[in-house]
């Protein structure tokens, strides 16, 4: 199966897996290939951004159009944690990262009032970013180069966990809103209902979460591509990630095994022979474990797949190796 052709109809493509497996390279190559026929944006949510390095162009926190060999696409390096502690950042000159109805300032107030853990705050900003990009209505495909597995799963788990949590907070807010309103009136304070406003924001965020949860679990629109390398630790991490994604209902039918040392019968180097045999053994285990998925093999390359060479990397994604 040609992976690039199969992804033509997807709206959200997420590349994830253990750190150091080549997620950024894979995401960048896929985004470039799809940009030949579609309007694409690629977004890095990994705090240790390497998207700029992959494309050979400085990208940063605002949407930037880049061009490689005549192919244009938009790119954005996004850090949920940094965004929360920063001043307002623009995706484009207009509109801002957050809408007027759900600004960073209001979100921070809402989170402080609701006393949400930091992972909820970062996840909420991620979901709002997805919602904002979606509502721009200008992209056929959104490609995410994600942070390593643990961080990614926190973001993907957020919608179902947050919806339940927000309902509890909303009920609590309703109970105490009346008390604080009376207290303010008694001491002659302004009648601004901070708890009522927080309640409204919580409800709005809940709706955004539920809407984007549906998008992330839509088999026709979303695909999570797991990128791994031929090592035992990477295999175990891939199994855990695949299981988690299945539990969350996030579509994941593709595994890319990167940096595989292909067996060469004429190889004379004993170390190289042993490494190739080890990789082949683990590769066979990956195929057995994920017999229900499409597995793509990218060999250990003698060049660095950056810039124009991303097109060469993408060639290995055109035929699966089952």
C-alpha cells in the first residue's frame, strides 16, 4: 500500500513514538509529499523543536510558509507550556492564537480558579490550538510532529478526562457562585461575577474538547503513525503506545520502522553483520506483533534526510513491507 496516497484523504496526521526514532523527519517528509496536492500545515508540539532543522528554515511560534523544490506548506513550532507563560502570540497577523472569547488571559484565570494540574493546562492549550487551526478553514491536512510518547498521551487523554473533571468543577462553581455574589454586595464590591464568568469559560472549553475529541477519534479523518527503530526498548514502547491509542479510540493503522540496517550477504564487517541480524530479528518480531497494521521499513541511510532530501526519505513510505 502506498502510504502517501492513503493519507491524501486524512485531515489530521499525527507522528509519534519514542524519542529519537525520527518522528520529525517522518512528519516533515509526509507533509512535503501531501503539499504537492493539498494545502498543508505541519505543527511541532515537541518542546525540543527540530522541525526548523529538518526543513533548514527557522520556523518559530508563528505560522510560516516555507518552500522546498517549488512545494509550499505552512509550519509552526508550538510549545504549550511556553505559550501559557508568554504574552499573546499570533498564529498569523490575524487572528491571534486564542479568540477574544477564549483568550490566554481568560484561560489562565479559569485554570487558576479551577486549580487544574499543569498537564490539563498544557493539554487545554493544545486542544484550543487544534480548534483554532481547524476553524481557520484554510488547510486540507494538519500534520503533527509530537513530543515523545508520555507527553503525547497526556494530550490525547485530555478530552475524555477533562470533560468529566470540568463537569465536577461546574457543579462546584454553581454552588458557591451565589455565596460570593452576596458577599460582594454586602461589602459594596463591584458585581462582576468572576465565578459565573469562569463557569461560562469552563463550559465553552468543555464543548471545544468534546468537538475535537470526535475529530481525533474519527477513522476517516485522523491517522496516528507510530515511528520506531529496530530495538527491543523501542518495540516495547510501540506496543504500549499502540495499546493506549486503541483504548483512546485514536485510529492507528501504520507503523514506520526507521534506521534499519539491511542485511548485505557480501558484508565483511563482523559488527555490521551482527547488527543487521539483530535488526532483522526485531523487525520480524514487529511484523508478527502488528500483523494487523501496515509496516513500512526505512533503511539506515548514508545521508541526513533534511531539506530536499526529505523527498528521498518519503520514497520508502510508498510501499509497505509486509
